[in-house]
């Protein structure tokens, strides 16, 4: 009877205990599925982090050697879902640790790839690029652990992680100063901070995710739009250097800016604009060119007393893949040709330091060759210039763990365009490039004092 009363006592207490267990489990970033065996669980760490931070996933409670599939999914602002899946075999103790367990053949990635579920994410619809213009809302990563490989079995456990694009305490301030349009991201604290202007390419509009992440790492950053945004011109034609000069003056005037000398980072068309700013404007100390060209591309750039012509392209050299994707890789005119010398940006006039980043599989244009050409010219003039070409990486080198985009619809052209890049190689390039970018700006922009010694 005593044993029976003890059993009844614990049975009555079990619902409350179960609720407590589930509450603690949810707080730890994993969930058990109701109605299923309680022994299998999936953990993700941390449950909240910045998008550029690594992923840690583990599972427990599986049978030794059990075959399982880990499926990951995120949904962007357009409603497009990006998914990846890895096939695994549990360890001898029924554990699954992505830091140790290799993904098997047949999934989105193979081998020991702890961040594979992130960098292997691909859209369900063709030619979609992962976009997140609302940087103040985190991206929700959903993880599902399925039984078996093929066919995919029932879900055994799930976990969720929130990956933010803006750090705690970072302030976003819309900018409408004179003609300047963009968003300013201020790191927490009073500063002063190293300051950066961030430029994207011919897609136009305003892209904020790189700027918000840079601010989260201690850099005051202005995401600068220059066409097809707010009341700016709709097209890329008729760009004026005076607009970028005004943006530079605005940034340098801020009391939070360290030493009033700033850096500029640009990708694609934004990269050659960054070079032009360094060549023709004062107050720029460091420039990062990502997948850029050493010539002013496409549209003329109106300067104070002259016009820098735009490097053109040959429409007859544009190709299309079997899927109808535009291949622009051989279409640009050669900037080395005598007829195109006037398009070259005289970056050697600048006192800035330069960092060039490119991928060997850039299918937009030969950015690796372009980088080599301008680095040789800069070094011949005694300038500080370094270049890194990443084997297998494509054109769209984004911050770490952004899904690789080999081809996507180009907003300006209205058709899918080939960017290049192989999944694993591109992911590794993004991770390394992000560290190089931060180290480069830290080296050249930070005035070491107590205000920013945390950097």
C-alpha cells in the first residue's frame, strides 16, 4: 500500500513536472513533438545570434547508427522558402553532433560541415536571391530532424534559431540629408567609431544587411542608395560624383565618427564607385572592392569639371544558358584596350589603402582579372593594395551564411542573370572575406583609444 501511495503521488505530480521539462526545453532551443517518443531531441546553439555567427546543432536520444535527415528552412520577405537537408547516421550512443558527424551522400552537402544547413540553403523557386531588407526583424531558421533518408520519414524533433541582422543596441536612422538617401547604423555607445560607406550594385534600391552587421561589429556604417530609391533617379544613367561627395561630407560631419576619415565598401558597380570616390574625393582612408572592376562601368560618372566615361559591353557576346539565364561573363569591353583607357579609375591618386576580393567563378564579369590589373597599377605607384581571389566563389560575395546565389532575377534587366559560385567554395569565401573586411577596416580606420579599445 505504501508503494501504491507513492506511485499515485508521483503520477499526480507528473503533468506539472512534464510542463516544467517542456518549458526548459523550449528555452534551450529545442522542442519535443507531442505524441512522439520523448527520448529524441534536437538542440541548436545559440537560440539567438547575429547572422554572421556560426551554427551549432546536435541531437540525442537516437538509436545507435540510426539514419536520420536534418532539414533546414528559412523564408524571406517575399515569402520564398529556402531549404537544405543533410543525411546523417547517429553515433554509437545515439548522438548527432554536426561538429563531428559527417553528412552522407545524397543531401545538400557532404562531410563534416557544421554550418552546412545554413550555407546550402537554396530556393524552392528558380532564380531567387535571399533578400532581407527589414534588418530589424530576425530571420527564423527552422530545423527538422526526420527519421530515415529516402523516403523521408516522420519528424522526430524540431528546433528554432533566430538569426538577427542588427545587434543589440545598434540604432538605425533613416537618412534624408540634402540629396543623400540611405540608412545610418550607429553602434551602441557614444563613440567615436570607425565609419564606413556601404554601396551595392546595379540592382538599385537600398540594401542594409551588410551595413547593419558591420555596425553590430563596431563600425558606424552608412548604407547609401544612389538610384531607384525614394526620390533618387530611377535609372543608373546620369550619376554625379557630387552626390557621393555630399554623402561623404555628411558622414564625416557626425560627432561619432572617429578621426573624420572613413572607409568605403562596394560590391559590383558599387565597387568601382568606391574606387572613384577614393580617387577624386578627400577623406577616404580605406577601400574594399568586392567583385569589382577597375574601370567606371556602364554609365558615365559626371565629375566637377570632367566626365569619366562608362566602360561598355558587346551585346553580341551575351550568351544564354539552356535554362534561359543571361551569361554576361564575356560581354564587357576589355579595360586594357587603348580605346577604353579613359574609363579607368585613377585610384593611384588616392592616399587610401585598398583591399580587393573576388571569386574565380565570377560569371558576371572577370573580377579576379580586374583586381589583378588595378593592384599592379596601384603597387607600381607605391600604394597599399592587397587582393584575394577565392577559388570556386562567384560574384555575390555576401556576409557569412547568406545562401549562395548562382543565378537570380536581375531587377534592372528583368531577367535571370548568372552570378556563378559553387556552394561549398562560395560559403567558405564569404566566411573568410568577412573576417578580412573587418580586419582591414580595423587596421586602417581605428584610432586606438579607450573609446573603441573593445574593437
